[in-house]
């Protein structure tokens, strides 16, 4: 059994709780830029994945099923029967798997800057990054944050980038490698048509690892899903466009009057 470190924000009320799942090499603090507006509408649970932050770091290998089982166990421990699930990057992949394996526990689903439908070239690039991680741990793929942040954001907010990189390179190398292997080798694109929860797919227009084409592929396969591409943003969408992300997710999860959200392809939106 893996013990997960979790934080609960917002008022405990009758509104369906929302669970936030962060990405590889990060922790629950990655949600800091957006958690307050989301928690204003009800309970928000965020937790450190196995191998990350203050959660237990069992030896690998890890599998996507391990992350799903951890999520389900935490729901049980917190007495949550059904929740909105919002996943970023690896968390978005885990969120897909939760919605597929346990559709009865997912009210609504948000897939944020995640992967699915990699091309042969993209699969090769992911495996190349995995080999770099296996050889030298997280430090070898940090690349000064250029992969995650736009040049403009790095110039204007060097302290944010620096803090992220410092947290990133402190990851336990073995646990990070085990988690990154799941990200690099798992692809659920052929199963996404079975997702039944109302779904929102988002990514940044400049995201290299989770590009718009992947978001389009997810949107095309998930029945009735919504798609938003946030212009001018790379992978660090939570830091570079927090207002857009928080507002879009909040309005999707809690539409005014609690009316159903129709499937649509909204226009791209400027971030930051």
C-alpha cells in the first residue's frame, strides 16, 4: 500500500469534489496558481503522486494501474464516492485511465497538457528522453526550463522558473525514473472513445510534449468533449495562463445554473 500526501481546500459542501493530479517530477504545489478559484466552488483535493513530494516512494517499476489504484484508494480513504478529475501532464494520463477503468466515480474530466496518440517520431523522442533520465536522473532533462516555459515568461519571472527547477532536480532519481517510464511508454488513444464523462481537453499552442495535435486527437475520440488551445503558452500552462486555466475549468465543472455543457470547439484564447 502506498501512502499519499494530500491537501484538501475549499468548503466541505454538497458540490461534487474536484481531485487534482499533478505531472511527473512535480508535486501538489504545482496547482497553487489555480487552486483558490477552483476551491471557491467546493472541495478540492490535491495530492502528491507516488514517488513524488511527501508521498511514499516505493521501488519501481511503476505502471499506470498503480497510479489508478492509488487514486481510488485515496478516494476511499476520504469517503469520496464520485468526483471531478483534473489531470495535468502525467496526471492527465492518469485521469484518462481513471475515467476508463472506473467510469462510475468520475463526474467530469479535465485533461490538461497531456499525451495520447503519439506519432512514431514522438514515441522515439519520448523514449530518448527516458534513456536520458535512466542515465542521469531528472537533471538531464530539465534544460533550464526552456521546454516548459516561453522565453518571455522566463525573462519576466525567473524566480518562478528557478523555484520549479530547484524542486524538479530534488526528485528521488529512482522514483522519478519509474514515473517517467510510465509517461513515456503509456498511450491510451485507442481506448478514449469509451470515456463517458463530460470531458474538457486543454493544452498550450506551443507545447512540445503535449502539442495541439494530441489534444485534437483526444477531442476527436472522446464523445461530446470540448477542446481549448491556449495561445502563446508552452507546457507550464498552470503558471503562464493561470487565469485562463482556472476560469475555463471552473466554468466547465460548475456551469451557471448547473446546465449541461454542450460539446463545442471554442476559439483559441490568449494566455497570460
